[in-house]
C-alpha cells in the first residue's frame, strides 16, 4: 500500500512539473508575440512612404515611357501630374509625359502623401545631339527620320575619364516601333464590347454561302496594318469540308496543297480532338458542328499576325451607324482566320507555325464561348471577355498541349520572358509601357504550364477556369484551389 501511495505521489509531482513547464512556455510565446506586434507597430509608425520612381532631379524625355512606383504594397495609389492631370492608378505604372517641369503627386485614400518634381525634355527640339540613357546591354531607342552619327560615352562611371565610341553615319528611314516583339506575332488580340450586339436569331446551316453550287461567298477580313480602316472584302471558295470544319480560300490564288493537306490532317487528327477534350466546344451558331477556317493572303502580305479570331462574327451584322448594336463587318459564323501556309517547315508562315496558330485561335474561339457567349445566351448582357493576359496564356498553352510548342514557335515566347524577367509583368504593362507582348505571353505560358503540371488533374484545372464566373487571377485561384489575394 505504501508503495502504491509513493508511486501516485511521483506521478502527481511529475504531472505538476509538466503543467508548470507548459504554462511557462505559453507565457513565453505570448510575451514574444506582444513584443513582435509592438515592434511592428513601432516600425510602422516610423516607416517613411516615398516615391521610388521617378527620381527627383533626374531628366526624362517625352518619347520614352517613365516608370512610376512607390514603396507601398497597394494598388490604391492614384498618380497625377501638374501638367498632364491624372496619369494612372496602381503601385507601379508606366507612361509618357509632355514636355515641361512636372510636379508628380501620388495619392492614397484621397490624401496626397508623395510629391516629386521632375523635368521632361523633348530631345528632338534640337537638331544637334540627342542624349539617351543606356541601362542595359541591349536597348531599343526610338528615332525620328534623319541621318545620325551614333556616339556612346561614359562619365562618372567605372572609367577614369570620358570614353567615346563613334560609328559611321546611319540613315533612319522610318520610326522604329516601340516594342521588343518580333516583326510577325502569333496573332493580335481583338477585345470588343459585345454587350450591345444582337444575337443571331435565324440559325440554319450554311446560311452565308452566296453560291450554293460553287460554294463561294465574300468575307470581311480585318486590315491588320490599321484596324480603323475598312476591312478587306475577299471573295472565297470552299476548298475542303469535313465533319468538323470548312476550309475557305480566295478564288484567285494558287495554293500549296501539300501544306493544305497537312493543315487539314493536323486539324482532324490532333487539333480538333485535343482542344475539344481539354477546353470544350465553340459556339456553333450555325448548328452544323463545323468551324470555318479562312486562309487570307492579306495576313501574309501585311506581316502583322499569322491568324486571329474576331468575336463580333458570332453576332448579327448591323449596318445602322445610329444603332447601339452597330456591327457592320460581322461574317455571322463560327470562324478563325489564318495566313496561307507553305510546306516549308521554317518561317512564320510554314506549316508548323500555321498549324500552331490554328490551335491557338480555335482555343480563343472556345474560350470566348465558354467564358462569355454562353453567359450572354443565358441573359447576362453585361458579361465581358476573359482578361487578355489569361486568354492569351490559355491559347499558347493549347499549342503546347497539341504538340506544337517548339515547332510552332512557343519556345521563342519563353526565351523572351526568361531573358527579360525584370522588365516583364505577368498581367500588366512592361517597363516600357507595352502590354500584350511576346514576353508577357511567355510568362503566362510558363506559369499556366506549371499550374497544369502541379494540379492533380491538369485538364480538370483548365476546365474549372473556363467554367468559372470570375476572370483573371481570381479565376486562376479558384480553379487551383488557392484564393487570390
């Protein structure tokens, strides 16, 4: 009995010591938390908010975008200039300013908290010397027409004196583009407000074929050199038709049928089945289960894009300029546009590149249907298109999933991003004010590829994006199971 009592005392004593230790540990953690939050409060109270760019006293020029940023992690910043008025909103923006001395104000919650004075010059006022600040090994500068003698000099840098490097005179015959992109891009994005457009009421197969026997009709094709100009009107004929496609080409051109047959085979065997399984169906406003593909030599001639999808084609044509539903150039059909392919596998218009673009544009067509058109059919007249950065990222990912990632040119988009990561945003303008760039597309392709690989079911992940009511980052977070923000 005595042994039992002694054993109980030891257990009670041991339990008491453990309880005391646990309570001491909790008090210690609590004190640390108080000290941590106190320190945070003290640091916050002493923290100085400031404009990190542009730098006070620096010189800037009217022809180069200026980077504006603050050391506050919030997008609730409104920027304004004493000369140009409101210039943008966000933690970091980029834009050009007019010539003169600007007082730059950054406002948060209706209170001006940052002010900087900068001088913006027009370097072309003088006919003598134009000065450019060079901050990278490779840098584009934008010159007016004329003859120039390039001179590079360094001052107050690593050199002890001033070094000059002079090259022979060079004549600039046209202004350079403010872009780092290749001359011919995969496509150009068409973002239209379709909320006021009328749905097509009469649905019947082959509604728009003008000559039933010859299978000819006229198409409206955008002028990719200038979208504000009237589109081209191209009389085309049906050169091939299958279960899921109709292929059209102008009546007056010669075609490389080796390339045409390869394009048809790629569509039937790879592009159509994979895009349908992964992304879904296009709108099919003709109720025939077919997508029209128009080969347009204007894309080859203008050298701006290899193809495009135009959402206004899914809505009723309306030539009344006074109507809110004005839509004069709709082809009123499910259609994508491609450059005429060649059997040469190299180059922007080679069969691999054009096949990749077909997968790309077909995915745009499907994305628009899933994210926008179906919602409009259900009565949501305010439904918008998917955000551009995600829309393009999905179409480039589709190229990879269809097997055209390298042969179709996606590798170049990835390299553009990887070589310029510090300059490129995933969803906004880059450091030079350019928005829909090859680098940004490469960034989103890489990110979506990683999410696709990390998901338990990559196809289900993409399906959730297309079925989501949200757009952009909220949509991605919802599909991946991580709340955005």
